[in-house]
C-alpha cells in the first residue's frame, strides 16, 4: 500500500526542491536596490488613505459568496450540457428526468439570487 504512493512523494519532493532552489536563486542573483520610495505602500497607483487594518463591509463578503455560488453553478452545468446528448439517446424518461433535476438546481439558485437582491446584497452605496 505504501509503495503505491512512492511516485507521488518523489514528485512532491522534486517540486518542493525545485521551487525552493528557484526562490533561493532569485534572492541571491536578483538585484536589490531598496529605496525609501520602494518601501512606501502602493495601491492602484494612489497613496493609501487610512489604516490598512480597517474592516471590510459585510457586503463585500456577500458579493464574494454570490460569485462563488454562481461559479460552482457553472462547474455543475457544464458536465450536464456536455453529456446531454446521451440522455436524449436514452429516451424521453431520462431526458425529462435530467431536465427536471437541472431545472430544480437552477430554480434554487434563482430563488437565492432573488432573495439576495430583495435583501439589498448587491446594492452599493
């Protein structure tokens, strides 16, 4: 059992060794000319205003969660779309079954989006 994982461990060791070697080479061989201007904080070409430890709004996290949910939706919808022709060949019962499952999935996500819009999760001030 352990012998089956030896190639995996070898690949992990090679990747770890190569990445550490390249980081060390970049550190040792790369130019290092620090200056006061290079050490100042930089954000989108403008000097930052306020502290870096300010809290983000909860709406930022809600939008991020909505993005993740709909990104996962696309990940689930793609295999269904690719394999749909197999269900058509299998008959009307299989096609209706798959379409009902996909429809339920999309309906649940649509209800979640409508709920979020009604609660103001996508309204920015």
